[in-house]
């Protein structure tokens, strides 16, 4: 009978630290030898119909402007189709705002006067609820419709950051944690903001340093003063760049930890994503009760938890599934007007776009399947327009 020596116990923390460091070192070496296709992403051209939609004008109006030699010059295909890049959409927007005859149309929807910065926290404690997909598409829609947008990735997994070509392991990008006193504290929030491939849309990416924040609370907060300082880091940081943006879209981590709580305290509105499945709803309900209890408990730190609106967005919905339709009916009966009218349907187009680190707004229209994919985009636009209306209503606009 063969005998084997008993393995010696070892400290796993030391081992995984060494292995993690070696993996990072080797990957960095590979990156230097053969740089991966990671970096600033490009953005496709937009058809005249799309541009007209985002500007709120008719395609004929845009065609007339071009024929009269007004505004930016579009690219014209061999078939005579006009298209514009995203920078030209912005240029057209400001041109129309300056020369438009109707005061009723607001081509540039920037904040005015006493309009407050709208901070939308997108939340769900369960992974796979469509939270990051929702955050990415909402931010891009708002930018395309003329808003100045900052999106913040608070999830240490950095999935939202990766959509913009930012990989923490390669880019060594900072996160919001680097601008908080409890973090590295070596940067201002203005130093951690990066541009994206969408004009008018900036991002604060995520990295694994955000995990430190989750473990800092017990060792940092000993009284109400320190508690208020701890939970107000995010809101105070956003106040520094308040003048630069109209809307901030936050992709929260899929948990009820301190990062999520900090985002909720900074938020002026909350969007909760929900899949119409029994187990998902049971888990979501229990987690939201826990999150509400924790948020209520930290009021002792004299932090503001008021918001302008709270809505639930049904995601990954298959209207042909009878059980899902029943769950949607149940949710509407319980949550009534706090559920968005438009759900986000389950779509192969969204799944395929995610595989290539793209959104529906980035996909070339020629690559889409007529019918199903186009309906997915229409559905996404309906959801985002409904949320945009809520933002405008908070500013007193209709």
C-alpha cells in the first residue's frame, strides 16, 4: 500500500498574494510585448433619422439645413444617405438652439437657475439583474439627447468601466476611492474623471481598491461626526464638479454594503432593477428591507436620505412567458405607479453587444436583425425616455 506524506498547512493569504502578484506581473509583461486592443473606443456614425430623433426635429429639417449650407456637413454615402458623428450631433444641437424660431423647443436641456444636479443610483443587490446594462444605456441616451453626464462605476468588478475600454488590470485607472480621504486621498474627484467615446459623457471608473471601502466602516466610524463624514464622502465629492454636469448615473455594486449606502445618500433618485422571476423577487424584497433598515439606522449620523423619485424597472422580460407576465402583474399590483410603464425586454441583441463590450447605441445598424433587434432598441429608448422625463420633472419641466 502506498503511503503519502500529510500536506503541511499554510497561510492562504500569503499564497494568494504571491499568486495574484505573479499573475499581474506576467500579464503586464504580455501587455508590453503585445499590447491588447484596450484603449479609447471609437463611435460609429449616426443616420439622419437617428440624429433627428435625438434632436427632436424631422429628418427633412436636417436635410434642408444641409442643402442650405447650414450646420455641420454630414457624410454622404454612395447611395446618398446622410450620417453624422456624435460631435456633429452636439454641433447641430447648439446651432438649432441658437437659431431656432420656437422658444418652446429646448434643444440644449442643460440645468438652469435653481435646477439641482440629478444623481440617479441604479441598485439591485442581486447580480444579473441588468443593472450595469441599464446604467450604460441610460447614461449614453442622456448624452445623445444633449445632457452633460457623469457615470460612476462603484462596482469593484468594473464591468461598466470595461464597456468603455477601461480595464483596471491593464489601465491602472483610479476610482472614486482615490479621491476620498478614507481612501488613497491623493487625488481630487476631477483627477479621476475620464472622457468616454460619447461627447458629453464622462466616467469615473472602478477598480479593486473600492473593496477597501467596504471594510473601512467598522474601524473608522466611532461616533456621529465620523459617521457623517464617512457616508458623505461621495456627496461632497460630487459637489466639487456640480457645475460641470446635469446628471450623474451611478452603477452600484450588487450588494447592500457601504458603497451602495454611500451612493444612496448622494442620490436624488433611485432606480431598482428587477427580473420578473419568483426567486429574484423574493431575494430582492428581503434585501431591500435589509437595505432600508440599514439606511434608516444611519440617519443617526445626520445624513440626508431624501430623494425626488424612486422607481422599479422590470428587466430581462419575456412577454411570451406566462409565468413572467404573471410576476409583472403581481409587481404592478404591489408597486403601482412606482414601476416604470415600459419594461426592458429580454433581447439577444443586448447579449451579443455585451460580448463585444458594446451597447445597443454603439452597434452598427447594419449588423442588427430587422424586427427583433430593432424592437430591442425601441424598447430601450422607451425606458430611457421615461427616466429622462422623471429627471426633467424634478427640474419642474414637463
